[in-house]
C-alpha cells in the first residue's frame, strides 16, 4: 500500500483593522505587544512574562502564527482510504520588530554574544557567528493582542529562531527585523502553541 502526504495549513495573522476570516483559515485581528524571555524548562504564568524587561519595544506589520501538519493516508488499490496517520506538526511565529537593540539579536541568533557597556566602554557589543558559540537556548514567545473592547487574546510558544534575519538601513524607511520562530514542545503533552481568549 502506498502512503500519501497531505499538507493542511492553518494561519493566524495579526494585522490592524481587519476581522475577516478567509477560506484559508486566516484569523486576522490587530497588532499587539510582543514579549520574549529565555525558556528554562517551564512556561511561567502570564504575569511573570508580561513585564517590561521582556517586552520587545514595538512591532511593525503585525504578527502571524502558522500551523501546518502532514498526514499519511493509507488506501487500498481501489482508492478506499483505510486509515489516516498524523506524522508531523509545525508551528511558526512571525513578526516585524520595529524597536529593537542588540539584546534582541541574541534571541534571533544562537551564536550571538552580548557584552554590555561599562565605565570604560560606551558600546553594547554583539558578536555573531562561530558554530562553537551556539548556545542551544530556546525562548518563550508571548504575543498579547487587546481587542477594541479591552479583552486580551494571547499566544504563547516556546521556540528558536532558525531562519536568520536581515537588518536593512534605508534612509527613507524605518529598520524592521523580520523575526521568525519555530515552535518546540512546551510541556509533557507536546503542546506547540497555547492560545487564550479572555471572555
């Protein structure tokens, strides 16, 4: 029997001034606040994440969460489906970071090393590169959208940035880093994303 793969995408995109649900299962809301902190084995309560030290300034262009999965479909020679097997799940979170500094780069690059300013050195220094410096760290990515009624929608993943980044200094446009994180399991149940709606 031949196995076939099916790819089923689900995208949650967060942009301003739209609540349209499309045929592609896109749920469009608004922009929001983005928090990033190092993952140490357990996702803490929201109040521990949503502090100024973890808040990534401002984001540009909203944010999106994409869920995809792959199935193997086992069928007989007559094309009758015998059984479906879920073989793979992926969650990616993307956001444009408008207000950022050298510390943000550490979450976006496993080999980044940050040295803070001292009385002898006025610069924050970020060194990037060198496979031996890969720290293997994962980060909690926590996104909070506030509705026009003051309620909150929250997305939380644990992940790593695997797609690199581009920093473009354009004299006519602001510099935005397009960050992308790939989720890993955040608990013993294999949870890839936690989505909360305040009622």
